[in-house]
C-alpha cells in the first residue's frame, strides 16, 4: 500500500514539474515582450542614419549593373544553368578588375 502511494506521488510530481516549467517559460516570454514594447515606445530621438561609404556605393552600383546584365542574359537564355549568386560573384569580380 505504501509503495502504491509513493509511486503515485512520484508520478504526479513528474507530471507537475514540466507543466510548471512551461508556465514559467510563457510568463517570462510575455514579460519580456511587454518590456521590449515599452522600451520601443519610450525612445525619444531616432538614431541618425550614416551615409554609405564610397565602397558601399560602388558595390551597390556594381550590383545594379550585374542585375541588368543578369536579366538580359536570362531573357536571352545564356545563363547555362548558372544561378544569380554565382553570376553575381563572377560579374562583381569582373567589374572590380575593370575599375581598378
């Protein structure tokens, strides 16, 4: 009889422990979401945007040029199974060498 009561108590505690952990987890998540929401609304001055560096501007221009070339080559069927990332890598290298 004592073994039965003991095993029932162990079974109940094994079931109750994970449930209490989940409740604490969801409570912690809701508290952090509330605190982040409050911190976002209390910000008074937005951060100033920095201007892109000359290197970043050059990279954007190369990407635009390669994008135009990619669209033309794809429409003409000259990509030969090449994907955009591989095409972009090769085109970027080519344009960097050209401008250097």
